[in-house]
C-alpha cells in the first residue's frame, strides 16, 4: 500500500510504526515557501494514516521524535532519498 501526505507529523508517525519512506517531492509555492509531499509505503500505512487523522495514534515518543528529525533532514538537508 502507498499513501502520500504533506503532514510531517503524520509521516513520522507512519514511519515510527513500520512504514517506509519511498519518495519525497519538494516544490516551491508561488509565495516562495516549500511544499513537501512524503510518499510512504508498507502493509498497514493506510490504517496508520487513518488512526493518526482520527486522533487514535499511539506510538513510542522516542521513535516519533527520531523520525520527525529524519524527515526534517530529508527536507532541509537533501539527505539521500529520491526527490522529484
């Protein structure tokens, strides 16, 4: 399964619960700000995304923090992941 999200926290949650980051699109909006789309894959990613949106997300906070930091590095540091 594959989902796409612009939500950093949702992406980090899905990664913390076993999803894989398979792609990132970084674009500039007309106002100059970055717009980022994370592509996440894995067996349960749709269910995890739904749990996050419904407010039922539960995970290890250390893992969540690690994945938030990683996604920020991908966005701002260009860390080795395919970007479109």
